[in-house]
C-alpha cells in the first residue's frame, strides 16, 4: 500500500514539473510567448540556440523583448507516419535544406520515431534593417509587441531614390544611403521612417516602431513636428509617384495595401484621413494640416500626384482606403486570431 501511495505522489510531482519547451515533441506552432522575467539569453539557452539566431529568426532589432511577444524557436520533433521534410518545413516555417543541415541528413528519407531538430527560417537582416516579404511581415507584425501606440500611418514616396536607383538587390544599400542622409545631412537621430516598400514587393523595417518618426512633417517647426509624429508611423515607398514619373509595380502596390491593412488591424484603426495621412496634406513650415487647401502653403506633392489616382483626400477616400478595408477583411477572414489579440474595427466601409 505504501509503495502505491509513494508511486502516486511521485507521479503527481512529475506531472507538476514544467516540460522544457525545447523537448516538447510535436509542438504544433514552435512559438514561445515571452513572460515576465524572460531575456533572450534565457530563451536561447532553453531552446539550445543562440541570441544571434533568435534575433535573425524573429527580425529583432535589439535585445528588447516585451511580455506577450511571440518568438519562433527551434524545436525537437518526433517523425510521424506520412511526414516528409517538405511538409515539416512548411508546417514549422523552416526549409528542407536547413533541417537536413542541422540534423546531418544526407538524404530526404525519414523514419517513424526519428527525432529531428527543426530550426525556423532566418529573416534577411543587415544591422537594424529587416527585409521581408509580405507574408513574413504579416508574421513579424502579428508576433511583435511594441511599447508605443500608433494612431496615424503616414504615406510618403522617396522621390529619390526612385525606380532607376533600384537594381533588384540593393535594398540594404538604399536603406543605408537614406539613413546616412537623414543622420548626417538632416542631423536626425536615425533613419526617419519605420517602413520602406520596394518595387519588387518587399518591405523593410528601419527605425524602431517604439520610436516616433523624425522629420516627416513640419520640418521648420520642431514643436509641431514632434506633436504630429508622437503617435505616428512613417512608410516611405521607394519611387517617384508624381504623374509622368514612376508607375508603381503591381508587387509594390499589393505590399503597400497589405502593410497598411496590417497596421490598421494591429492598432485597431479604421482607414480615414485621420488614420492614414498623406504628406501633401501638411504645411511643412508650420506643421498645419491643410488637407486639400494647400494654396498659399508650403506643401509637397508627396506621396505623389499619381499615388493611387492622386494625392487629394478624395483620391485617398475613393482609390486607396477601400482597398485597405478589403485587405483588412481578407486578413480577418484568414486569421480569426486577430480579433483575440487586438481591438479590431468594425469594417462597414469607408
């Protein structure tokens, strides 16, 4: 009788012990949620990886992590009937080649009961810059937590660099050039914008989401500039989108709509002149919002006279906001979890 009692007590104690996530077989999502007291080095040690790899996997610009943030992590997986390297790579956001390399596999053959370490894909990074596809950005912004609330998304075009400056592979060189100009030419603390979209449909994170943009509006009035930018996030779209200049590619167009929709959902916003604003609507000397009454004011054409049909508020309301609303609905339908994570606006139209 005593043996039975001791066995039951031992079993109860074992059941109460936390299972190391690194050895939790067949974790369906290979995602770890940051808890109070966590640090990257602790999470890296738990999952038998490095801080550097965790940052590359998750597109982290620093060692800062916030409670509730989701991190993709490598996991141990026990092969089941029907598993293939391709299926596992798709299920766990990995690649066949990286799974083979980490596990020392010389062929694609697997056997039931085999234990594999599955590393998530690493994002393309150069210093603070994180270059992503639309799908990667969706995952990035969904999993991240930020310390600053955003209520306005600013739309800009770069004018220079433009399409002629982009060769299909010089994303980081263009970003570094913009950062250099912003810091050394304009005396700002960093690159001005949080996001940059490119003609090939990629999007890059530059300035931290936790820091307001700098120098975007009200250049000659520092107090107005800081007030406008306090709760703003800036998107620079590489190209000159004034009529007669660059015609936006279909890939960049889709990325711009998708990224804007994701930001609206992330921050619980509905597209309007208050939540998605064009540079053209602001006097760059005073910081006054003039909207379509720019006569007699210092206004730029940015984001371009040909930007989704034009740069007026009616152009935005007719040609841009409805596309963002439809994309928001599409994302909501594909990822019901958005409603559990964020205050999602009711989308009845614009």
